[in-house]
C-alpha cells in the first residue's frame, strides 16, 4: 500500500519536473538567449563604442521623442482609463458592452492598420488633410502623429486593468462616502482612487512599457526623419538596416533596460495589488 | 425626525419593486421592514436614504419634502449589510471620514474630531481597535464600526440594511440586543431591514411586513403576531400547523396546542415521530393518520406529558388557538 502511494507521488513529481524543465528551456531559448545576444553584440567592440552610439545626437533625439510620446500618451490614457472603467463598473447604460468591446479594439487591430488610418485621416491627401494644410498644422510625419499612434495602441491597458477590479469592489464604499456627506470629487479622491491605486499603477506600467516599445503604428506615421521623428525603436531599425550592428544593439540595450525597469515596477505593483 | 413615505412606486425594467407604498414613521421610533428577499424592503430603505430615486411619490422628513434632495444633504446614517467600511483606512479614519468631509467652515478641528471619534468608539466598545484596518476585524466588530461611522455626522435618521445578516447566530443575537439598547439611549428615528421575523419581533417598536412590493401589515410585534392581516403575514411571522378536521382545515401555531396521554372525544391522535428538547421548550413532532404534513407541538420542557415519552408512542392533542 505504502509503496503504491510512494510511486504515484514520484510519478507526479516526475511529470511536474518535466513540465517545469520544459518551461525553463523555452524561457532560456526564447527570452534569455536573445537578451544575452543583444547585450553581447552591444559591447563586443568595447564600452566606448556603446556609449558613442547611445550618446550620439540622433539617438538622444530619438530617446527624447520616445519620452515625449510616453509622457503625453500615458497621462491621457490614465484619465481615459479611469473614466471608462468608472462608467462601465458603476453605471448601467445602453451600449455598455459595445464600449467594452471597443476598448479592446487596439488589441485586435494590427498597429500598422492603426498607423494607416491616421494617414488616411490626417495625411496630405487625407480626410482632414486640406483643412490641416490651410491652418498649417502638421500631424503626420510629425510629433502629433507619433503621439496619436502611441495613444491608439495603448488605450486598452489602464481601462482593462481597472474594469474588473472596480466591478469586483462594487459601489458600496462610494455610496457610504456620499451618505457621509462627501462630494463627488472627495469621494473619488478619498475612496475610489486609494482602492484602485495598485491596479492603476500596474496598468500605467504596462501602458508605459507598450508606449516605449511601439514600432508598427509609429513607423507608419513617423516618416523616419532622423533626429526629428525617430523614436528609439525606429532608430534601432534604421541603424540595423545600415549594417551598424553595434550601434543598433547599443540603442536596443537602452530600450531593454527601460523595459526591465518597467518589469520590476510591474512586479512591485502586482504584489501590492494581490495583498 | 419623522419620516413619511407617500405613494412611492419603483420599477426596475419590467419588475415592479414597490407598488404604492405609504408609510408614516414617528420621531424616535425603531421600525423594522420585514419580508422575504425580493419583497422591496431594501429598495424602500435606499429610496428613503436617497440612494435610489422613486419613479413616483414623495419622501417627507419632518414635514419637508426631501424627494429631490441629494443623498449627502439628507443627513441620514446608513449601515450596509456588508459594512462597506473604507478598506484602506484605519478604524479611526473610517469613523472620522464624515467629519473630515464637511465643508471647511463647518469642519471641526482635528482635536475635536479625535475626541468625537474616540467617544463614538467607546460607545461601540471598540476604542482599542482604533488603529486597525477593517480586514483585521471580525464581522460583529466591523458592523459596530460601521454604526459608529454612520453616527459620527449626527444623523437625524438611522437606516440599517440587514445589519446582522452576515453575522453568525450568537453575535447576531448579542448585537441586536445591543442595538435595541443603543436606540433606547440615543432615541434616533431608526428603520432597519430584515428577513428574520425573530429579529424584527425582538428589536422593533413596530413592524412593517412587506411582500412582492406591497405592505401587507403595519403594527407592533404583538399586533402582527396575534392579529395577522392575512395568510401571508400569519405564515411569515412564525411556524404553523395545518390540521384537517372533518371537512375543515385548521391552522395553529406549534405552541397553541394541548397534549394528553389519554384519549378523549375532542382530542386527535398522533404518533410521536420526534422529540426535540430546545432549551425552555420541547418540540414534539406528531404524525396524524390521513394527512401528509406532520404536526409540531411546542410545550414547556417540564410538561407532564413528556415524562417517559418515547418515539412511536401515541399522543393525543387539541389545537387551542386563542
């Protein structure tokens, strides 16, 4: 009897170990190895060439542009995400499920298509093209286009994170706050926001990570003007296409470091969220 | 402060939650809204509080029509079934919330707030928990904190939605006695919702029995129990037996029964199925020939007929409804 029990546990352990081993293997081959390659390529000609590539004016300009795009799109998404999650979780209204589906649209649409849509709308031959030209407003091949494209692809992150959280928390604490005399704003600031803060942080981190790395949509609307409309991912691509591998991987390393930083922040927020 | 509910109707889609509700609650009264789940009692409470808008009708506090008044201006204390304490705040901050949210000119100083909050926490006997968070408290403690929080803003009306519904039986009993005592002390017009008739009978001055969106009866606990307005009220307020006598159907409460070991012309025979000592009383379940439903008889534990009584024996009984 006891040997039987022993052998089944051993079998289960063996099965579990195999699965865990496979997971690690996939993780190593598909994630760690590429990271290692990026790093080793970046510093293969020494740290000097790494820093030259990273501190070159075009790279700095690309970094700045990326940060601008992140700096504008993330706060806007926070406002939109909180507002949308609030509507969806605290009120009943017509077209609610449609709204929830639409929030997910950027997940399902290819970023290239998002970029093309903006060209069709705001480009020289586009829907608003004439009007924009008359008023001397440049959107496509300029910073506004890049910000718009980044906004489009990052819309779902904050809202998606908050909707289930707020639905689960319900409305009773808000009602209690109202009954105790709190104004709408006081209720939001003192009750709603503290309750969603870790979910919000998590959403913001994911949103930032995506905004930093966005390539497809931005690539279509940017026009690839070095030093002006190149974001970091686009800059990496240009360098790579010019066979400047060391520089390409050096700039890629900068992106990588930022991504890892976001990952650590994400983990930190998640742990607090689960508490 | 008195509350008047006039011609209130409320529907959710096709479902009629409240149908022409009229109710007058006097100042200082403790009233229970009693009914099965889905009868509209919670909706009525939420309409009085201003959390829900009636489709038609009026809510009047002390002669003032408050139907259009916003929740935060109605000055009612509200206690939720699941407490709704602010989970990220300490017990102290929860109780202080209402005072801190007041407009700057009316807001007491932090020292005054501290004194007031500690006074309330002492009243609910939980001042030693001031620095804890809600999740560290038991259900009964949470509900008392919720009550202290509601009382902090000195409401003129206290509304409680199934306040003991989520608590276990013993805590429930303690807490409702405590609430009744508290009501004696502070004498605040209070309305509480419950589906538990025992709770309503034990705590309330008057009971409003509701069913399917209408009020079936309003009266003191004794009135509704002894003179139920209809079948529904009779059945909802306590257990009852049905006995087929010749061609007549008789209803009586388990305690409205006389037992005997000897047969007599006016007595019915029943076979003892079960004997349950329940503290002060003992419940005997009897099977009567020719009827499906057993008869439950509740008698004092030292009733002479119980001595040596065994299952399977025959006992004779007679309903003696007053």
